[in-house]
């Protein structure tokens, strides 16, 4: 970085408000929870220091291992379904189609609903007695209890999460796709490139920064899906959808083991941070530089 470029950038004090906000509402809670993970506390009274007891319990808790595997499966499935669809719809919505504004507005409706409302709506739609699966079962003779099936329940959750979060990631791709210079597409069209070739050779490479940012949001966000799982299946049937964040919630607010729940929370923070660093490291995002003039 040249001295002229460095001088054009804002000083570190410009970031002071954001750093203060992050310190108070981001780092401070993590430090407090990390401290509680070394205590025994039922949520009332004073925590009792127990050292590494909660951390020694984690490896022997079968729900932690199975919950981690289910969480990773949910993370992979949500990323694999949301990323390609959001990329394709976002690139389409950035185009000049006449109906794109109307379609995009309708498509963004899930962003206006809360997570609890979405989960309750889909719980009613997937009800085995009067929901869509019941109507489908009458025609095909298949099982109508989608949320009660050990295998189908996880896929049903992935579908609901796709319906809920696809518009948000589509919006990211739409905004980024609008920044791609039209001259690139015009030059490619003159050279005889078709729509698919222009998408793969221009749109996708130009959106690589957005793809990485969206992927990090999906990976980290998968650690916070517990309310959707709680309202749709409650972790069932059995423990088929008991993801690790839900296990943390049940330990803290059902079993009143706040200290142990804090240890699981710290484990989730470590996993989320590790996934984010892995994506940034593997993708080379840290070495990428802005191509925008003046940035």
C-alpha cells in the first residue's frame, strides 16, 4: 500500500464506535459465558466455581457428539441448497426483465416475517392430519408425518430454512451483480458467448467476494437455527434433529444447568469461528483486493 493510498483511507478512530459497540455486545457476553462455563449455576443465586468439570463432561455427553454431527449435516445442506439458488436468482433479479421487480417483491416476503412466525406457519402446513403432506398421502399412499419421520424431518427443516433465508442471500447477490460493468457482457456477447457462458465466465468470478461473504453468513448462521428446530420438531423424533444449539438451550433453560450450557455455547463459538477462518483461508479471501476505483 502506497503512502498516498494509506493517507486516503479513514483513520482507526473512525472505527471506534463500531469497536465499542462490538466490545459491549459481542466480546463482553462471550467473556461472561466463558467464565460461567467453569461454574455450576441454575440461573438463580451465585454461580459456584467447579473448575473444568463442565468441560470434562462434554466428551462423555452422547448428545454433544450426535448434536454436532446433525449440526454439521444441517450446515452443509443449507449451504448446498441456498448458495446456488441465491446466486442464480440474484443474478436474474439484477437483469433488465420487466417482471423482475414484482417477482422480487413477492419473493422477499419471508424477510418480513419473524423466525417464530415462519416456523409456526410451516408447522401447520406440514401437519400430518390436515397439512399438505396429508393431502399428498391420500393421492400417493406415502407417509404424511414428515416432521415425525427420522430422516425426512431434517430435510423438512432444511427446506423451511431455504424458504426463509434464500431471499436475504439473493438480495446480496442482486446488489453485487448490479455492480458488474455492462461492458464485460457486451464484449462477451460480441465474441459469441451465450447466456450460460456469460454467467459462468463473468458473473460467477465477479461475485466471488459475495459468494464467500454469503457462505460465511450461512455457516455461522447455522449455529443459530435452534428456534426453527425447536418450534418445528423440538429436536425429534427422538433425537433425530437435536442440533447442538438446541441441546445447549435445553440444558440451560429446561435442565437449568447454565454452567454446562455455557460450556456448549463456548464450543459453538469456537466451531463457528473455526468455520469462518477455514472459509477465509481456503478461499484466499484475505489476499483479495478491491477492484473498484478509489477503494
